[in-house]
């Protein structure tokens, strides 16, 4: 039976976050726990299921991941990397390996986590097929691509196909084991810093269609487009096109990758976003006639490394007097959640809500709140990453000036209705539904929203890419520099 090792360290590193990410911040799946992800629409779950479907033995090594956050401590990374190498070395004969990666991992002193890890795995395993799946928001390097026989980046944002792309990475290894052939990867880097862009509509959707057309015409194993992660200060930041192919298709596959990269570059101005601040977003929502209007605070998205306790949008909604027409789930504030749990349902409490992590995301909000409902915060995702458990920690539904405001204890963005439902909120009964997320929420809300309004308040995942200082690259990058060129000089 073909034995395929599964391993990975997956982290989206926002280098503008204060503080480092420690080993204890990660959750780690090993052995039976890794195999237990079967049926979950995640990268690990997809890889495990694909092995089973193909009649291969999935050999679980280690999968370590955590919420997007600051630069990873060196010792944390070295420990996980060594555990993976030791696990691979002692796993018995392996026919291939699939790495489950993000692409935007940055370690203290190592700007390219994935390149470093893939090179170490390649050194250890030699010429067996090694492929990898990636998040859409990686910042990739040719050094990393040189280690791999196939690169499979998730196509959609929301990332509804992580499990399918991981399955394709497994399929490719399976094919290469059986045929004896080996794929090769070529990466094209565009000097573009894209604001977070959904593939559900607009230019993101159009370019994805073009990508898939070029993939078929190119005749390779795969053609991927990594949007890139602009909230990271590394030399190789950008947007990326990656072709994976067998040598006989190399010329055509690379030509189509190049043609697609040119189309992306030509379309760059269409990725510009006109930002609305909190007051403008609330006014735009009030101008809509079709309900519920979903207002998403894109700039305080824990899924990009922010604290999740920003008060800008909530303050704007309260000042506009939206009252019982509106609900908001959620702000991350463990102290306020604990205070509500201590007081109990039915209590009136004086709270200091949010704005506790830094000064960027808004001041704390002083308010009198009624404790309407409490919950342990354990939900199961129902749209994106369907079937995957999510622990938001103790949650409380508070009523502030007649508005339902949900508070959670652990950092996460709002992916679907589950955090609302947990505390008894049916979003369809409200005119205005507010949440913190950039685009993943679309998987759970697009079908029910009368309209969607984007609030871009001051925050670490703002669309205003130009506010972030770039100390680690001197390259000319769109939209920071009007004279950026592709190919780069
Ligand atoms: Zn992503």
C-alpha cells in the first residue's frame, strides 16, 4: 500500500502585530487526532479523506496551526520542524509526502517558513514525490517551489476549497508514485499588494475564471494564483502565479502562467478599493432597502491577525441609534465575557468593552449592558470549513442601547451564523447584522444578505495597504509606487 506522510506548519503571519507567536499559541494535531479530521472541509481533513479514497495509507506526522498573529518565535518553529523531521525519519518507508502549508509564515530570522521547511523535508526524503497545499494568501518563493513536485493553492476566497486542493495534492503524489514521473514548479512573482479580494464577485471572480481557463489550456498538473498577504513585511511580498507540470508540458504551461500573470498585472487598477469609515458604512447600510444588510468590519479581522476587540464600527452603530434593528457578533473581550458570566443572565452590568489590545482599533466603550444570554462558545462550523469545531470561549449576548452585542473570549473572525445562533439571535429578524471578517463570512452570509457593506475603519487588516511601513523590501510595489513594473527590473 502506498504510504503518504502528511505534515505541516500553517500560519498566516502579520508582522505588524505586536508581540511574537509562541509554541503554546499553536494547536497541534498528531496521530489519531490528525486522522480524526476525516469529513472536515479543511486541508488536513481533505488530505486524510483523499488517502482513504485512493487506497493509500495516510501517515500522520504533525499539523501545527493557529490563528493569524505576529512573527513566530524561532524556538517554536524549530521545535515543530524537528518534530516533523524526526516523525518522517521514523515513520518507516514512505512513498511520498504532502505538506499542508499556509504560505505566509514568517519566523524570527526566517522570512520564508515554507521554503525552509520544504527544503529540510526534501533533504531528508530525497527523490520521493512531495507536494503541498496552500492558503490563497501566501507569499511564495521559487526556493520553496524548487523543493516541491506540485503546488496546490486554494482557489476561492472564502476558502471553500481547502479540502479539495489538499486532496489534489494527495492525488498528484499518488500519480507520481505510480508513474515514476516527477512534477516541477515555476513561480512568477508580481509586484502587487492586493487588498483582500473575494472571488465570489467582481474582478476576483473574473480573474479566477481566467486562471482556470489558462490551467486547462496550459496542459500542466496545476495552475495556481496566490493573492499574497500584504500585511507582512518581507522582501518577497507580492501576488503569485505558480505552474506545476511534467517536463513535456513545461513550455506550454509556463507560457500560460505568463499570460495569466500579464492579465493580472493589466487588471491591477480594478483591485483598488474605495474605503468607507464607520459612519460612512452605517449611512450606506441605512440607504439600503433590502434586508438584512450585513456590515462587515474588514479592518479588524482576526483572520488576518487583528485583536478583534476594535470598537470603531460598534461605536458608529450605537451613535447612529440603530438600537433593536441591529445585532453585532462579535467582539473579542474575555474580561467582559467573564464579567457577564459572573453576573449571570438578567443582570445589568457596567462594562468597559473592547479597545484593550492597542490604540489603533478604537477606544474602550463604556456602557451599561443587560446580560441576555450566555454560552460556552463551542460551535461547529456550518459553511466554510464545514464540520470543523471552533471554540470561541465563554460568550455573552449583551444588550446595549437596545442593540444585541455578542462578546466572545477567543480570537476568531465570524465565519457563519453559528456565533449568533449560539446566543439565540436569528439574523433574519434584524435590519442590520454586523460582524468582523474580510471575506470568509461570505460563505455563510452571502445567500441571506439583502446587501453587504464594507466598513474599513483603522485596523491591522485595512484595505489601505499604503499605511504599512516597508522596511524589508526596496522593491517598487503597486499600489505604493506608480512606477512599479512587471516583470520587475
Ligand atoms: Zn487566506
